C-alpha cells in the first residue's frame, strides 16, 4: 500500500450484525465474508467471541471462522472481551484480536460492567494468553471523541489510554467515535496527537455517521496523516448505549469518495455496491448507504424523452 492509499477495514459482520434484531444465518455470514474477501479487503472484523447471552446475534462466531475461505493477505479479526473469549478466538485460529475499553468511565460501566482501568487490567491477562501464538493485537479507545453521558473526553485522557495499551504490548490502536460525536476540527487535533505515539500504519479511526459527519471526519483524519479506517457495508451498526445512534460510516460510500478523489483502496467498488444492495434481504430492512441507492457518479442516465 502506497503512502497515499487508504486501508478500509470491513466491520459489518461484527459491528453491524451484533445489534440486528434478526439473526443472520451462519451460512449467509460465511458467504458474505467470502464475498468481501474477494472484493479486496485486507482486513475484515468477522465476529466477536462474547457471551451468546449478551450478544446472541454473534453466537456462531466459531462456526463462521471455521467456514470462511481465508484469502491470502487478508487479516481476519475478532473482538474479544475477556480471557475466556481470547481462548475461544485462539481455538478458532483468528489472525488478530481486538480489545475495547471506553475512555469514559460511565460508558465503560454501561457497556462492559466495569471501570476502564479494570478492563485494561483484564487486557493484560489476554495479552499473556496470546503471547507466542502469532496472533496480532489491536486495542480500541471507545468514546475517544465524546461520551453520550459525560460529554467531551480530554485529549490527555485519551492519549494516556493509548499509552497504557502500548505498554501492554498491543501492536495496533483504534480511536473510536463510538456514538458519532466527533467533528472535523476535533478529529484533526486528536489524530495529529495520536500519530506522535502510533504510526499511521497501525492507527485506525472508527467513525459513526450519527450526525452526518462521518466522511468529513475521515477526510480530516486523512489530512493529518491517518490512513486506516473502519467502515461497515451499507452503513450497518450503531451503539446500543447511544439513543438515536445510527450506524458506522458506510463502506461503499467511503470507497466511492476515495475513488472519486484518486485515493487508492484496492477494493472492487462495483462488487461492494452489489453486496450492499443484497443486505436488506439478510437484515430485513433498508440500510443507510447512499451510493448503493444512487449509483456511482460515472453511472450516467439516458436523456429524458420529450413528451
């Protein structure tokens, strides 16, 4: 990947499907992930090894990992909440585990049932469990751009959490706008600081489009040097602890914007649009993505005939 290229990590089958009220069948998940692999993704967050009682939509994580066809060069990621989840992830032969703790104490208590400090202490045990396995690690700072209960989170506090992750030996870091509260000016400042601690090759930005600023925030982060971004096919996802929150930034909308701006992604945009148009069949409702509805700018229309 060149220095100007954009790496898009697909998260729909984890972050998107986890809050869908209709269970997406295991075979459909596997088929979608295989199609996403074929579309050129180098990173796909496949599922999460959480308690089936807590997230029934992802109760088939092990079966999904066992069933997918792994494309050489693609990293298949699982979210892992605790050491037991890490054991299950290792057994499933995941390529990378993703750990998540909110910088906001209130949000972390609501989401994880413990303080951020307790979550990070648990990450130390997970890191011990994966040591020597060859599995890479990513840790996410959730609510990095604001908490729906506490409001703004100080940049120093966010950077301190990043430093704690790095001290544990975590290889990759994500800053997450978990509830879509970020704005471009804020993004520029926080991402510029993060890049003094974490290189662009291992820093990911995770934006939501809750208030319509998702792609603007991507451009703000890209402007100051970020190159890796999470996105969800069709704009699926959201946060169950943020009233009114919509989904993640939309993969095909982001890929289209990058292509129109001459930024390489390595993705097959036509294939993504086709997959997005099939999502309502899987989830039982319309999805927010725009390009799948309107088509690409190069998709020209016949001239209307005069009456």
